[in-house]
């Protein structure tokens, strides 16, 4: 696509592109994604339509403030509760996911960065809500209207992002999937 001297595309809409940027859980519900905001603004300057899907806020509404904020902001990032829960759905056909007992023994029972037994119900609530949440993200819009779908990825976002990316690619094989953030050096 040809552009003007500042790099903006010409008004040739025959090659129009539409982008979706996706913020998956367990990104904080109290701090917006700076990356998604900056990318959306950069695309807007180039005349490229962009929608930001704040699915972290969708799950926040489903779980409630106490549970979501505990998982996203209060437990140690090394617990990787979101990664453990969503990996079960990403790898469900492979049978390689770990059991609750194994996760407790190897991660949650750690004396330094583990999770007290009286707080583990938050992780169970996430596991209970995950199937409905994942189905909602896929059904939330017509993903085929986007030529590019980009995902942010920080702590506890990778498995949920990969699940949705795979589901979108399965439905819309021509859609380009992009992942970026601190988890992708």
C-alpha cells in the first residue's frame, strides 16, 4: 500500500485492513493495557480501524472484583494460576495437563510464594468460570471481519490468549494472529 511522506496510507480503501487487539485475563482490571492503547492510537493515525477487546474485564465481571483482583494483582506471579487453569483447555486433547493435587503440591504449597488453603477457592472459581468465559470470547464477535488479531501477553495471559488465537485461526484461517508483550522477547 502506498503512503504519503509521513508514512500514512493513501485513501485507497480497496486494501482496507481491520485490526482487533485482545487483552486476555489475567491482566489487571484496575490498570488499562498501555500497549493496546498505544497500538490502537498508532493504527488510527494511519487510518487503520482497530477494536480493543478487553476480555480481562469480561472475566472480572464474571468472577467479581474480590476473586479477579486476588488472582490478577495479589498472588505471586510465580503461582501462574491463570496459566494452569487455561492450559487445561488449550491442551485438553493431549491429556498432558497437571492435576489439582499436583498443582497444589508443586506450586500452591510453596512456603514462600504459594497460596494459603483458605484462598485457593479463588483459583477454583476461575476454573469453574473458564469454559463459559472462553466460549464467550470466541462468540463475542465475527472474527472473520478482522485481517489481524493481536494479543497482549504478560503474566497469566499466555494460555488464554493461545486458546482464543487457535480457535480464531480454526474458524478464520486467513486471519493473521500476532502475539506480543513481555512474554515474547
